[in-house]
C-alpha cells in the first residue's frame, strides 16, 4: 500500500512536535497517507506517493506510510499519510495541539489559502485553495497505546475540470477516514 519512511539526510532527529511540522510541510507539497478508501475510479499513483513521502522520510523516532490515488482525466486526487512517533509524549494535550497547528501551518507555508479550519478533540478539518487546486483535509491526531503521537491525515484536491463531481468524491474519500 505505502512506502516505509526514513529521515532525510541533514534533518536532525527531534521530538514528535517537530516531525509534525515537517509533516504539515509535506501536505502542502501534495502529501497525505493512511487509512481512507479511494474512489473506485481512482488508480494508485506511486510517483505521487514517493514525492509526498520524500520531505518527511522518518528517523528512528518516526514511522509511517504514504499512499496516493487519483483520476488524472478528472483532475481529482487523494492522499493519506499515517505517522507515529516512537517517542513517548509527555504532554499529550500540547502535542496534539502542536500537531494541528503544524498541519495548518504547513499548508500555509506551501502557498495554500485556508478557506475554513476547525481543530478540536484530536481532529482537524479544513478546506484550502492554491492557484490551481481546491482541496480539503482531515487529520486525526492522538496519543496511541504506546504513548507516541499518531497522525493520520487525508487530503483530497482537484482542479477546475469537474468541480461538482470532484467535491462529491473528496467528501466521500474524507468521510472514510
């Protein structure tokens, strides 16, 4: 389904909150990974998965996978990214809030204009726009049974080719997370 991640050369090993900021940046570069189900017309896009995983190739402290699908003929794409820190989180509430801020910040640093954003109780949802795409994101952030930070994020984005159909497919895709 996805590709195991390793930390990029030159990126220092840091705690979970730092990795989530990197995760947010990778989302802005068209990334996501994990557990949502793609539309039946979408095909797997391995090159997009690899490009999305590259900025956050995990260190000893992080494990995860990335998967991407889409239908280039309609201009609609979805990606899911699952990340888990191996470090035990000492302040769960702060770590979850930092993760949610990092995801939104990564979108903004990547040039996305946030149209809507809600973050509460371990879930963040929003819509955004870039020069060429509309998009929606849904992220679930939690402390897992081992005490590490877990982030599952799905992003769906589409161009102007078939907005109504793409909006429906994006809603269906994000609702499966």
